[in-house]
């Protein structure tokens, strides 16, 4: 079993882990704002230019984080390092999904 700590991760995969965390955070931020807007719309509110711009910027930031993660993941060539990374990502996702 892999502990969910950076110290267990091979050096080669550390950049991918950091970019994965940043990507996850940008996704969370985007969807949180989207949910806020959804609640507003359900109560009869309408979107503002500023909200639309913020949503667009959050999506653009998330897309950038996805690209960074993809590049970092592709750089992890060692099979064992990649496996440890994937296990850490899976453990993070299962913990996040349990809330």
C-alpha cells in the first residue's frame, strides 16, 4: 500500500504529483463557482458579465493545469515511478469521493 505522502514518491514523479494537485484544485475551484451560479439561476438570477468572465478564466486556468499535468505525466518514464504516482492519485480520488 502506498502512503499518500510526497516522500514516498520517486523523484522522477514529483513534478507530475504537484501538477496533479494543482489540476485537482483548479477543477474544484471551477466547479464550485459553477455550482454557485447554478444556485443563483435556480433562484431566478441571471449571469453578469463579470461572472461569465470569471467562469471563462477559471476554465482557461483549469485547461492550462490539465496540459501541465499531461506534460509532467508524459515525462515520467520509469514504470515503477509511474505506478506509485497512479496509486497516490487513486488514493487521493478515493478519499475525496468518500466525503
